[in-house]
């Protein structure tokens, strides 16, 4: 029988952190390309990382409780061997 699993808080934290690493790199690259100044790119990267990580985590947790758009699945059973 298949068990329905809800995302854990730990999963949401890890997911948010890995996402932020990718976004940090992209933020730095784009701002550096536009300004050619590593200090400005690093400053923007650090400041934006704080508020967007918190926002992403809260958004993820809110959506974890939203039932809209989910479809029910029938439990699966394994045939007897």
C-alpha cells in the first residue's frame, strides 16, 4: 500500500538552501556583468539572500498546507507472491 507523504520542515529548509546557492551565483554573475564591480555584486548578493531565503521558506511552508490543486490517488497494493 502506498503511503502519502507530506513535506517535512527539514526538507523545506534544505530545498530553500540549495535553491539559494543557485540564486546567489546567478545574482553575483548578473550584477557583476552589469556593473563590473565585485564589491557591488557581493553586497547585493548577500543582502538579497537574507530576505529572499526567508520569503521562499515561508512560501514553501504555506503551500505545504494548501490542498488546492492536489488530486487524490488510490492506494496501491502489491499482489500476493
